[in-house]
C-alpha cells in the first residue's frame, strides 16, 4: 500500500467527511425537510461494532494464541450488526422516498452523503491502525 | 472424517477462507436489514400515502416477530453439542439442543407461512388485489423470506467453520 504523510491523510479525510455532511445537509435544507438527517446517525453508529470487535479480539489474542482460529461468537454478532447498519443507512432514504416523504434528488444526495461519511470513518480506522505484526516476534 | 461433511455431494464445497466467512456474515446481516426495513416501509406507507381502507396493524408484524425469534433461537445453539458423537458428549444435552433447534426452525416456518396466510386472509380474500395496496402485503412476504435466508446463511457459515477447524487440527 502506498505511504502517505499522516497530515495529508488527515486533511484528505476531513475534506471527505465535510463533503459527506454537506451532501446530507443539502438534501435536507434544499427541500426544507429534515428527515434525511436521521441517516447521519445510522452511518455514524455503523463503524462502532467493528471497532468493538477489534478491541475484543486484541484482548483475546493477548490471552492465548492456541485458539486464535476460533471465531468468538460475539465477533460474529458484531459483523452481523455491521452489515445490518450499513444496509440500513442505504435503505432508510429509499423508504422515505417510497413513502413520498422526500424527493428523488434528496434521496440521491442523502445516500451519497451517508456513504461518504461511512467511507471516511472506515478509512480513518484503516489508515491510522497501528501495525501489530512488529510486536509478535 | 468424511462423515463430517455438511452435504453429501463433494462438489458443494464452500469457500473456506476467513474473508469469505466474514463476507457471508455481512451478507446475512444485510438480508436481515432488508427484511426489517421492508416491514417498517409497509407501516410508514400505510400511514402516509395509503389511499385504501386497509392498514398495517400489529397483526402484520406477527410473522416478522416469529421469524426473528426463530433466527435468534437457531443461531444461539452451540453447534458442537449437535455434532458431538454419542461417546463424547452427554446424551441429554444433545437432545436438548435438538429440541431447541426444532423450536427455532418451527418459528421460522411459522413466520414464512404466517406471512402467506396473512396476505391471503387479509388482502386477497377480501378483494384488495390492486397494486399499491397489495404492495404492503408483498413486503411482508419479502421480509420473512429475507430473514429466513439470512438465518440459513448464518447457519451454513457456522457449520463450514466447524469443518475448517477439524481439518486444521489434523
């Protein structure tokens, strides 16, 4: 993977998340209908289960190495919740559109904005993860 | 060792890598989300743009609740208790596991058939077969169907994992 200066990475991610919020706020404000703002909440919660699973797995692997292949059941549940929340964030504006609560431009803007917010949070987690491999040996 | 396989045909091998398993779990979560939001959509649709006299009430949610309870029950069982041979685990625990699995599968089936029953009794028999009204009923079927599918995927993933661990131990 290409190496980036942490500062430029940070600036890039902040611009990305600002674009995401801009999209969602536009989708609300242009049509004077603030229902798509709930989508932000769903996409902000979406990365939480995987983050929790990450900390859980590191705590377990510190305990023992022999059973590292065994998937902890709670980790499977967290993965399930991640899939649930990401798809929820995409479906939620579609439902609002289907029930004639928002217009189709509002639908496009809010789905794109929510997805960009989620993407930037995931990129932040991936980009600033410390390398655990160096301490294994 | 060969009897540890899930399917009788050796062609039906599922990809065994960790990433494929994670992807399958994500997909099952996504399917569950589709089912859940289909029900929510039917309710909101009935409240807002619905022009007919039929409305989504608590009765429409019962198949969904049955399917969800079935999914939870089926996937909470420890698979080792079901797969253990006679000499290994105690018989009563295996019997209990089978009973709980039976209850979970029954709940899933009740959810599926309940949604079909609901569509027929509440919509088709009474003559509400034009599209925007029938759409609320069809979403009920989509919801229970996708929840059942997500449950099946989760179940298969967990069983494949058992196989994987076994082959790794040898």
